[in-house]
C-alpha cells in the first residue's frame, strides 16, 4: 500500500457515492441504486483495510474522509431501505 493506491481508493469511493446520490435524485431508488450503494460500501471497506494495513500513510484528513464517507453511505443505505441482502454495516 502506498499513497497513490490510497488516493485511488478514495477517488473511486467518492465516485461511487456521487453515482448513488445522482441515481437517487434523478432516477429512482431501484436495484441499480442499491448496487451503487453496495459498491460504495465495498470501496469503503477496502479503504478501511488499506488504512489498517498502512497506518503510517494515513493522516487526520484521510481519517476524517473515511468517517464522512461512512456517514454518507449510511444515509444512502437508509434512503434505499437497506434490505437484509445489503452489507451488515
């Protein structure tokens, strides 16, 4: 794990959250929306794992980003009704 990989994960996570928000706002809370949210949750889990594996690369801003994106994903999960088939987070 290096700074570039951490940056790629964070960028992909941001894109996943934006895509889910856009889907909810413009189209519907459908299966595609739920899949986008599941993807965002998966990216967040990948970010957590990367941060745990290389804590020396993680700064306070990145920790705050991780917390903020977790809250964003939770809000999207709640918006979509989070069925039991979604992740346990």
